[in-house]
C-alpha cells in the first residue's frame, strides 16, 4: 500500500509517496531529489501532491450536483497546507494597497445567531469580521474571511499562485482514501473525537473546542499534511459552478464549465451543522456569486509543479 508523508523542502510542506517511514515519523532531508523543487520565495507552507487518478463525486448523495461519481486524473501540484490566514492577507494588502470587495462596498454578510440568519452588516470586512466594532487583535492565525472570489484571485496572483480547481480541491481533501466522507476517513468522530470545526446540530455549543472560527492548524492534519479541508471556512475554487457538469466533465484536469454566474466553494464551515447535508463532506459542493462575501468564506491556493 502506498502511504503519504510530509516533507519540509525550501519552506514548503511537500507530500510524496513513501514506505512505512510515515509510521516511524521519519522525514526526508530538504535536499532529497525525490521531491520536485518548488519555485523560490513561496508565500506560506504548501504540500506537494503527486496527482493521478481518483473518483470524484458521490453517487449516494441527495444533492444532484454531486452525481455521477466519475474518474478524474490530475497532474502534480502544490497546495497551501492551510487556509490563507489574516497575517498572510495583511502582507498582500500592505504591499499592494488592495481594497477588498466588502471594503469598497461598505458591508458584508454576518451570521446573526439570535435570528438564525445572515444579515448585511455595515462595516464588516476582513479587518472587522464581526462588524465595525470588531478587529483582528489576536487573530493573525485565523483564516481571512469576508473575501470575494475576486479578492481571493487577486491574492493568489500576487503570491504567484492560483485558486484550486474543484478537482484539485477534492483530490486534496480525499487524502488518497477511497469512498471516505471526510479527509480523515469514513467516521465523522473517530473514537468520539472532533476532527474539524463545525456546528453541533442546529446550534453552536463549542463542543469541538471553538465557538465560531478556529485558528488554522487547530485540528490534526490529513494524510497529505493538510489542515481544515473540512469545516472552519468554506473555500473558493477557480471553477464556475454547473449543476450538471459532472455528467460531461473531462477526465483529464477538468477546468469546470466555461459559463456560469457562480463560483464553486468547498469544505463547509464552522456554521455547517453535523448531519445536515453534511457541508463538511469531501464531495459537498456549494456556490456563490463571485462578488459575495461572508463571515465563513475564505480560500487557499495552489501552484503547478514544474
């Protein structure tokens, strides 16, 4: 059986096929020739994924846009080990003077727990995640939120990266596990342990250890050395959304449909209730208009392996 391990190489967290060394905690040297060398000066830690064939989608899902399950083949790529954090986005803003969609518009969507619904909150943006009276104090390692698809794409371009295709995202989330619902396996709570940040039924009880967002890397990494691909924040993908796209998807490196008014989001969030459409399943698809911004929506990036 092939297994996966993390490798530190040139500031990137890489992943490649290896033997039983994973169980022994053995790590390869930075100069190991088996690991493709990344381009210099990456922004943040990334994982190297070999790519290959995998089964995408879920024939048993009640959501028609997750069907049919189909074989997809991808080339190798690097992916951020965790969601882009506030400190990383702040560096982008400091160097470019960029203003996000929510900042220019003057409002963003914040979840009102008392009413149980999303509201347009004036003054909410990435620097003020709960509204104008909130700040990022002590939240450098939290995922950036209130970013539109355009904001995420602008950051990715500045960092020399891209947003992941939906297929790249699902390949990474599946962690090389076949027919698993979560990045860690088939059980939502193995041995009664929370493995991700999501809502408990219809209310937030903080049973997973966090009320609201959690800092990146708060839960164990996947077999690929990746964090938070389930729960915490939804993540923008590069693709447009097409409900019937899976039936016509190309087998090799599918780019998503050429037309569509919304963009795909993946992974669920801290507001995704357990046992309700399972937003934090690896196959679950969401979508939003690219200008929309929410308190539970962020992103991570990829880079091609050259």
